[in-house]
């Protein structure tokens, strides 16, 4: 089942990040995120039409990019000499899933028993 990403993003935009100007960009990011999910987590992706949480993972990834779009991820400090450092809270403009999202999406891949099943249980 195809997901209407523009509709899903508008529905979940509680922070007011979407504008008429960036909706097309956000929709493209959602398509990128769903493509990424389809290659990295095919079992989770197969549930994209039926699982609200799988859709939420995609929209959350998009909103992280939109939230930090103008930030560039730098924290600037000046103490006589110009210096900078990267902010640990910065999201790259590239779509990525967080570690907890990757763990959750990966859990769909592991929903099978390892080893052969014999009378009396699983052996390895």
C-alpha cells in the first residue's frame, strides 16, 4: 500500500515545521527515508501500509532534518581565536534513523528461530 507522505507529514506536524514552501522537499525526504528503510529493513518496510509506528519512524526522520535545516550543526565559540565544534544534537541533512529506531526496525528481521527445530525445542 502506498503512503501519502504529504498527508502523513501534515497530520504529524505538531511543531509547525512544515510550510507550503518546504512541503515538496519534506515529501521527497519521506520517499528517501522509505527507500532507505526498504533496503536496510525490508521486513519492517513490508509493514509500512499497516503499521502507524513504521510510518512514524519515517516522518520523525524527516522532521529531524527540517528542524535543523538552517542550523548547520555548528556551535560557535570565540575566545580570542575563532573556533567551532559540531553540536551533538545536530541531525545531518541526510536522512538517518536513530539508533533506537534502527534497533526497533531491525527487530522485525529477527522474528524467527535460529537453528533447527527438533522435538523438545530449538537446538543450535
